[in-house]
């Protein structure tokens, strides 16, 4: 199956620093074993498949953006990260949230939350053995 990527993610995928992608998957199409064709220019004459792999696993992810700078991230239904206006509740959560952001091709979790700036439900599509 084709995964469309913006050009900013090509090098991180090819150099192995982007280890997964986060996508909506309302019809629940993504499953372990699916072929992955990572491409830019999807549905245009500039289509370019730059990476082929397989989906090793998926995990559900939910991002909740609330008032007063409150953010919660749940992976497979479990609290992964929580931020409130007062403070981040657990430094361990901050470190692993930053790692998830980097593994998804962002500089840090601040860039990640600029991208995911509204409530979101989807899947982490893994092409490595990594799991959270």
C-alpha cells in the first residue's frame, strides 16, 4: 500500500532515523504484513516511490489537545504522555514523548505538536520492530 510523504521526511526514512509514521486509519487498512511503498508526489505525474518495506506492526495512538496547554497522548489505550499548564506530570513521559517525536521524523516534541495540533486518532505504522 502507498504511504504519501512530504519531501522533508524522505531523508530521515532513508537514513533510518524515521522509524514509523502516524496516520489516520478509519477503515483499519494497516496491518502487520502489508507492503509499504513510501512515495512523494502521490497522485501526480511526479510520483516517486523512494522506499519499500513491510508493516511490522501497528499501534493505536490518540492525541488529545485541551484548553490551557493540556495535552495527552495515549498509545494502545495507555497514557504515554501528559502535559498540563502547570507542569509535565512525569519527566519519564517527557523523555519518551521526545523520543517518539524524533522516531517519527521531527526535531523534537515541540515540532511534533505543531504538526499534531488538534485532537487525533490513528495508528503508528511501524516498519521496524520498535514498539511503545
